[in-house]
């Protein structure tokens, strides 16, 4: 224990009933409170627990009060976990009598909690409070990713400047505009700086003299200059996009961070304010910070360029997990921390956390081996990860199969053996498949489903690869755009329509016949370009089908069965076109029903209702999120955005959602950061996939083996030259010279070239160094992938993939095999060419290429279903009148009546409660448990609620009234649950509020996000306002110490059972807030304020365990 401190880390752990901390954890916890500190924390090393322990140590020893602590993380999930853990520790600390909150005069005070939020939320607060210094209004709107993309698309489509050098499609240009604008913001680079750099590059290189046969107008130089010239033409669109955001008072996350950095750097007084407010700052995942974030944090908490006497900043990170370089992060930020956050005594101290509390021993061995070169090259010391006491051995297995399909089948069988119990149930072990690229998802998902395993594909781009979601998107394209016959073809050849080649040929000829019929007659001598003519549309052909006796010029026809199926599809397309005014989430559900996908997925064997619908429900969430956050939530805009998400390898991801634990999750390695599973499989461990590079595989006759690059040697990856274009290719990408982390990036020394040959050599050198730089990031990705597994890890490769040559097994896998850290199971040998030859035959070419078309979706199950089909057909053609087909209306009535009767008598199975519930969901459960559980089984979109929008507007106005507007998640908008809002207009609500007792009072806090665990379920909510008790003499406790929670309601006051159910919302808020503050619940009162009548209601709150009893009433 350090001198002058009452309690050491061990003392506090013992008092709080926690395990004894390791020596490394003790050193971090007890580090000087007035000096900067860098903690290098390996994967799974307990950094969250250690950060919480440090806060408790600082508070217990009187170095800070809890509200003087600031914790920043990258995700809301991580922020919530850290805040929950700190709050729990402080409550225990107080119960044990080791700490009591005190006021400035030394008297006992109410407990405050640390501020824990995301980096972007913190930047948002800085901009909200001080943005006017730069002319930024506090009420500026925060754009979601979807809204930003739509605004960029508007800038692209409305631009009429020169684009003759840009050959990319409009959607690709839109993506480039968004990416380039984001990089400019993250690295604090202006449009003028970028224009000047690109112009200088193009001017100077064009003037270089030739040398020998090398000219600037040929070879790689030409490719680079053409790429830069195309990007220069896009820069005005980026500027237009930025201007549109300013005109509409809108900011995206990158803008917010850049503005906060500008404010912090330009106004030193902000540092005085923030350092006076926060005496201890903890920065999580520091290796993922960008230049703008570095400037913001350094300027506010380390005095900027001035050396401060005390820098109370602790940064935690792992350079081996820096995998977000594509979004502005750099592995060099961690290495720069000791110098940039130095205090008067010198650079920051560096401590380690190297004990893994996640991985078993063998998995750690593999992770340490793959990260070895990274540790050796790191400029900041990184220790080898050590296993926890009592860690199991674990297992790392490897296999190499003949092709991707065999690889996927092997992987699926491996997971099935560990995921399915002998009785057919779930073993309780979680599992995931981590892919380097989304293109790997298809075979993997198909193989898992073939083993009747529940699957969840994570991310928007991943969802679009699943068959059920792809079918919905295809149908929506057919509804939106008659020219997208390519989308309709998926449905025509799929299980719903199953049209054969003859019917498709006939449909195509019928479409051409309609186009010829409707083509306008050109005036004599007119020259009508082919490109300007309307194309034959099979979507329009489906809408106007021919008679059964129609024949084409070559005898083409459409069979009677095909006509019937097409007519049914046409009816559904027309019906959906009439519903395009619906909210997007409802339109998606209607498309799902039109294709009968809701029934199809539930019919899959081995699935529960939750796991079967996971992709359909996920896609509905994506549609609802797009509609809620975009300026124009049209079907066309939604489909364009989905197309962009599908093209982007890293995707326009959906926000974090709670995973279904029984499902095998399939996701990219990038998306897996921060997650963990019992079982992890990593497929595609072949060169050019993982690691991802463009090196070509060739046979070396001299060394008798497969290699990469001209001078490469088989089995020696260090000899393989791998090039990367980086910013010198494509239409996006900020030149490395302009990036804030330029010192740690490859440099293209174009300005030093004296002639074309020197420029050519400089480009070649840059691409070689950039290739190695990319391989370093790929190695970090491999480290992240391997460390996601707790107990078992499977690494697989294939000999054949999509190329015509065999694939070389990834260096990350062969390193482990060579080191004896993994024993291969199945291992397909690499083929060798015949003597004197350099190529081998692809064995897949010998396979029977014939396939049955149209495919039979029930092929594997037809035999077992045949008997049932015969019985139904027999009953329908027999004497039973009750089973004869009825008129459509009578049949629908009959079905509804039968469904009602079944609902009355049906005994539902157990319902698994979600791990998180909102406070409003608790109210719904109390009001109608049957409807609540039904909604859990089969979620349905909520109807549009004008009253809810009025409630949201009223809450926003109150925030402005108190001048403390909060930037909140669109799904947590206050007032969005006021579905029973009265018809009183917004102005009347405002007037009544201003006449109420609450208008003149000053709240302690507004829009307080709370989360607390009750009976194993996390209850989340957002408290509208919190007042001190002594400021509310009308409350039940008068002016005693404590707090008053107020929930603004725009609806009418309920009564009876409805009121009792609503009171549970206040009870949840009271319990969560009391735990947040570390005080008894009897020190917290709660009230409803009904703005429609101006009444304040102080209901009698139930006991603290009332919600636990309610949750326990749901079977599961």
C-alpha cells in the first residue's frame, strides 16, 4: 500500500468480498492519483474490473469524490458495464463503512456517481455546452449513419460539376464521400488542405521528365495519377455534403468529435473547467482513438502543448487489438501517450495487465504465438499473456479440407458435437464462427442449417446474405423499381415460384413483346440511341401476363402452372405497392407475409421460435432504425442504403442488440471485438483471405512448392512480397501525409522524385511497405479472433477456394503447427503439378456439373411429409363438408374463428425473458401478461403514434426549458412511450407546465439513463428529471434529505389496475436511481406530472421486490 493511503487494493478487495488482486492489478490500482498512467491490458485481462477497482481505491482514500471521476469507452455496452461495476463497488464500500460521501464542509452528503460515457457522448457534451463559441447551435441534430449516407447521396445526385474521370456508380461515389468526409474530420484536415495536396501532387508529378522508357503517362504512375485525379473531382461533392450538414444544423459523430477537438484546442479555458470538474480520468480502449480524440483529450486533460503539473489521466489499451485503422484509429496512439500526456516529472508510467481471465491455456498459447511479432515490433512494452489460476487446458484444433463447402461442413459438425446434448437439447455452451470476409458467410450458414443448428448472422451486410432476408429485399426491389428484373429473378427461380428455363425464356420473350408493342414510333430519319430506349422489364411483364395460348416467335410459351404462380406474385407486388406509405418496418413485415417466410422459418427443424425468426426480426429492427433516424425514410432510400451496406465489407452495421445465446453467431472478426464465446471457429485461414492481400500463388520448380510473389520461397512467408495500394488506389482515402498519425504510416516520397523512374520506384516502395503494414493489421485481427474463445478453438483452411490455383494455408495457422501448438485433425494435402508443369487440375472440374432445375426445396424432407400431404388431400376430396374449400370471405372468417378457439385453449410453452427490459416493458407486463408474452413470441411493429411524437416533442421542449438538452439514442427518446397522450396540443401542454410548480424549480439532473439488475434481468430506463427533496416541499417527505424523481406524462391520468401498473415504472426508476446513488430507496420519492391537466400525482410505491415477483410470474 502506498504511503499516505488508508486502504490498499488488497484491503478493499477483502472488505468487499472480492478475490485477491494480482500484483499487476495492485500496481495499477494504487498508482499515483496525480500522475499520468498507461496500462497495457491484453485480451481478457480484466481491465474493466481493474478500472473499477482503481476508482474505488481513489474514492476510499479521499483522492477524489465519485462525481470527480470521468470514464470514457467506445460503446454504450462497455460504458454501462463499467458504470454498473463501479456503482456496485461503491455501494458495498459504503455498506462496509469504509467510505461516506462528504460535502465540502466535511459533513455527510448524498452520494454522487462517476460520469461514465462514450467518447462521442463526451464530445457531444463539449459541443453542446460550448459550440456557440464556433457558431454551432446547441440544438444541432445528430445524424445517424443512415441519415448521413442519405444526405451524402443527395449531394452526389444533385452535383452537376465535372465527373468525366470518375467511372464509379453513384452509390459507390456516395460511400466514398461519406468515408472521405469522415477521415477529414477524424484527422482535423480541411477541404482546402486536401485540395491543395491533391493539386500539388498532380501538378508536380505531371511535370517530371521521362527517364529511359519510363514516363509519367504509363504503367503504375498512370494508374496512381488517374486515381488521384478522380478523387480530386469528388472533393467538391464532399464540400457540398459538408455544406448541406451546416445548412440543416446537422452533425455526424465525426463532425462532433472534430468540433470538440477544435474547441478544446482553441479555448484553453475549457481545460480549466474540465480539469476542475474531473480529478481522475480513465480512458478505455485507447488504442482505437483517432487524431481528433487525441487532440480533444490532450487539450482538456493534459494542458495541450503546455506541460501540466498534474495529469490525472489513466489510459488503458492493447496495441495488439488495434484493428480499426480504416476508421481513423492508429496503433501508434498508445505508444504516443506517455509523451503526449507527460507531466512535469516526465513521461507517463507504463504498467501491464497480462493475466488472462478468459482463455484456457492452449488458446493462450496460440494467441501469444500469433502476436509474437507484434510484441517484438511494438514501441510500447507488451507482456505475454499468462493463464489464470486454475485455468483449464482448453483445445486448439485445426483442419484443412478440399474446398470451402467441405470446410464449412467440417466446421458445422465440430460445433454440433459440442452444442447439441445427447438428448437433443442445448449443452449451454455458446458458439460463434468468425469470418474474415462476409463472402464466407454463405457456405457456413448453409452447413450449420443443414445440421439443424440455430444460426444468427450479425450485422446489416451479414443479414443481407441470409436467404430469407435476401428474398424480402428482392421483393421490395420489385415493388420499388420495375427495371430491377435481376432482383425478381431470385424469386422466380426460388422455392416460392420454382420456374424452369422454358417458363423463364417465355417470360423474357413476353417482356420483349410488351416493350416492342409500347415502343413509340420514331420519326423518319430520327437517330434513337440504343442506350436511351426503355428496356424490356420482366417485372412489368409479370404485371400484364399473356393468355395461356400465347406463343413467341420461336415457339416460346409460359405454362399454365407458371401463369398461375406469376399471377399470384403479381397480386402481391400490386398489394405491396399500395402499401408503400406504411412505415418501413410494417412494409417489411407485409413483404415477409407475402412470401410466407414467417411460416417457412418456423418450419425449420431444430429451431425455437426465437432462433428461427432471428434474421427476420433483425431485419425489421434495421428497417425501423432506418425509418427513425433518416430524413426521408422512403423505400427507395432504404434499398439504396442496403445496397451500400452490402457492398461495404465492414458494412453499415446495425447497433448492438442482445444476442440469442442458443444460436451460433456468424460474424466478421471486426464485429467480434469485445465479445467472447465458449466455442469459436475461424474458417478461411488461407493466404489472400486471412491474411487478406492480393499476392498471387505460383509453383516454384526450384524449391518444389507453392509460393507467393516472384522471388518468394515456399514455406517462407517472410520472403513473399505483398503490395497494397492504400490511398493511391480507388476514389476515397485520405493521403497518409495529411493524417494525424502519419509518422506511423508508410510514406509515398513523391515530392523527392526527380524523374519518372524515381517516382515509379517510390510508388513500388510505398506499396511494398503498405503491404507489410496491412499484414500487421491482419495479424492483429488474428489475435483478436483467437482470443474470443474461452475453451475450444477450431482453425480451418481449404485447398481450393474461388481461384484456379490451390490456396496456401495461412501463415497464422502454419506458425502454430510448426510450433507444436495445434495438432491438425483432417488435413488435405496440397496438390503438386506433374514434372515440367506449373499448374494442377482443379478436382472440382471432374464433378458432375449437372443440377436439377428448378430445385426442390423439400427434397430432403419430401419423403417424411408425403404421408401427411396424402392424408390432407384425401380429407379435402372426401365427404367431409367441413374441409371443402369455401368462398374466400367465408374461409377467412372460419379460419379466424378457429384461431380464436385455439388461442383460448392453447397452452403455450415457456417464454424466455430477454436479458434486458425497458421500464415501459415492465408496465406492459403488469398490464397484460398474456399479451406481453405473446409479443415476446411473435414481435409485431407498433402502429404509428401521433401522440407519442407529441410526447417526444414536449420532453424535448422541457429539456430546452432547463437549458440542458441531452443527446440521446433515438430508441430512448423521452415521451416515446406516451401512447395514451391526450388531444391537448403542444402549446397548451407548455402553458400548463409553465404554470406548474415544476417550471421554477431547478433539477439536479435531467434525462438520467439508469440500468439495474432485478432477478437476473437488467431493467433500463431514462428518468425525466430528478430534484432535491428540499426543493420540493409539496412532496410526501417534505424538505428532508433525498431526491424526487418526476416522470412527465402528456397523456391523461389512468385509474384502477392501469394506474397500479404504471406505478411500477416509478418503482423501477426509484430502485435503479437509489442503487446508482448508493442510498436507501426510502430517500427517493417519485411522482407523475400530467401535463394535459397540470396535476402532480404522488402514488404509493410498491415494495422493492415487487418487480422481481412480477418477473418471476413469467414462466421460463
